């Protein structure tokens, strides 16, 4: 029964009109079919142009660089400064603060919930309003505080990494939905025909790491050409990009033309849009054979620029290297640049592991902001930094004066945005004295997504795709808001 089901499921307008043309509607069916084919061919010729009417209003940002800290950084040790906790070391977190909130299986059976103040110092940066407090582990980032808006009141319902990361990246906790990069590629298209509109790069941290899955940068139900293309830390940054040994480039062109012809015939017969997406991906790969080597060659970067990003910038696969690559992609018009940095899952040793993680990212991400600013790119590039949830104020496991761990905490965490239509030097939202509950201006993942889309000139309620009879969108059906107070 399955083949028959698949046959009927794939029937589309083209097949219906083709059948009616042969079956008796004659001239009417043939004319309709030819018009449909012409419109599809015209759409294919405009591939990369995005949807008609998008952006729907004047935008500040043209692209996004999303610095995703996979594993969930501790807000208490980075951006949510709580000096009053120092006097509460090892005291029990009041039950009234915890309330009935969910706990993970890792701490649900603890008999005590001792308060663990951050042992790291904080410094105040920027002059607007009350300024920003940033951990001394992130001094380079703090030096760029005038460009940054810290959102202290992020919240989510997800308490475990898998659904938490998936929700932040796709707007839904279950795999299968399009990622935010795929939505932007679909809605706005590409501005560089020789590079993908959506690129993903991954760097390894030095703490406990969670798995990363390709559905986080997948296209879901959108056409397949909008999925993210992963660049690797290898001699061949993109798998299967180079020609087989002995094949000349003009021979490759002939092979691709022949395969494209066969794929078009197949698409006409079975109505599968993914076959057309395959043609687009083959063509992109052919163009990338020339563009990627130039992109990854740093020989034209000045020594001053390389030194600004730090010594790790010379090693492919590091966060510093990926940050410089992100700037180079931004220059070349890549629409959505996703950097994942793993290793932020600090259950056992915040004191040991967090400084190493911050050392990996601090100088490089500050250099990225500075580099974009001095090249005139920051005002049109939205930079976003954050993870899937926050960390508990109470210690997981044994607490000492020099050692503590923190469990997952979805009810409040911090993220920051810069450039691309965002006010710098400010914070948004507020948590309680324990960084456990939000007391002012809660922000959901969908609110963050709506704000990102707004900066790119998109009304999040209008960016939709019809599938299974529903108009689906990144921000779901529940009300979501644009954070207008943080917009420049």
C-alpha cells in the first residue's frame, strides 16, 4: 500500500493538467500546462531572489551571524550580575523561589539546594543608562559593550538539551521543522550566487559536550536547497565539492547538464520538488568549486586583523577561525551564518571549565564585532549570542568555597544582540535576586525570532509556508512580540 500512497501524495497541478490534457480537455489542459511550466521555469531562473514582497518593510540588517553556545552558558557567571548572593553562600535557596518549577533528574533527588554565588568578578561597561555588567572572564566582550544589548529575561519551557536546542533553532521542540536560517533563505533568498545563503560551522569546546544533529540546520518542509551547508575544519571544507581525480572542469559541466536534464524529466513525471532542489544544489556545488578556496584563503588578511582575533584564528575549526570566516562570509553576502561552539554543559565544574570556554570565545567574538564595525558592516549585520537555557543558582552536587556545578535552568537566562538595528550599551528585562525567576519583561524564543526577523524587514506573521493544510511559520501560532525597546 505504501507505493500507492506515495504516488497519490505526490500528485500535483502539473500532473493533473498533464492528465486532463491527454484525457479530453485538449487545448485548455495543454495551455494550462504550458503556462504552469513557463511560470515554474521563470521561478527557477530567479532562484535565490526570495519571496515576492520580502523584505516587507525597510530593514536595518541584511544578514545574521548567530553565535550559538551549545550546552547552555551560566548567566550567573557571565552577564546576570548578582553581588547580593555573596552573603548567601551555602544557604538554602528558599522554597518560595523554586516554587513548583520542574527539576531535572540530576538534582530532583537532592536533599539541599545550596546557593552558589559566582566566584568570578564583574566589571561595568558602557555609559548609556546604567551600563552593562560583564564577567571578568569576558573582558574583550565587555570592551564592546557599547555595541551590545544584553537580554537578561530569556525563558523557555524546555529543560533538556535536545528539545532546548531544537526549539531555539527551529521554533519547535521536536525535529522536523525548518531552522531559522532556512526560513531566512526561503524568504529573502541569496545575494551571492556562488555561495550558499545559509552556512554552518562548528567548533569544539573544552567542557562536557552535547550532540549536535543536522536537523538543527535543516530545511524541514521547506524546499531542500534552503538547508544549511556545513563547512568543515578539513582540507575540503565542503564534502564532495571537488571533482574526482582526472575529471576536467568542462567535463564536469557536461555531466551536470546531463544529470540536470534527467532530473527535470523525473520531476515532471513524479512531481517531487526535491528533485528540482537537487538540481539547484548541484549547480551551487559547481560554482562553489571556485568561490570556496578564495573564501577560506586568509593570505590577504593583515597581521593586525589576525592578531585581533587571537592566535587560534590560524587553526581551522577553532571558534576564532570560524569568527573570521563569518566576517568574510558577511562581506560576500551570505544571508545566515551559524556558528556552534560546543562545551558549555557545566554540571560538575563551573570553576574549572567555564574559564576555558570563555577564553575560547571572548577575544574572537569581540574581534568579530570590532572588525564588522571598522569595515562598515555591523549596522547591516545582526549578531546574536546565546544558548538553549540557563543555569541554576543552587549547586548541583557538592559545594565548596572554590568549586560548584550548576544544573539546567529554563526559567531565565541571558543572550545578547548587536548591530543590525539593535541599540547598544543597554540591557532588557530583569531577574530576581537569585537569577531564578523573571520579574520584568520575559522574552520567549519566539519573541527573539520575531525580533530577528523584524530587523531583516520581515513581519514574522507573514513568513509562512503551507504544508499539510496549514500555514506554518517560525514563530508558531501563539502570540509573539518584537522587542521594540531594543531597536535602534
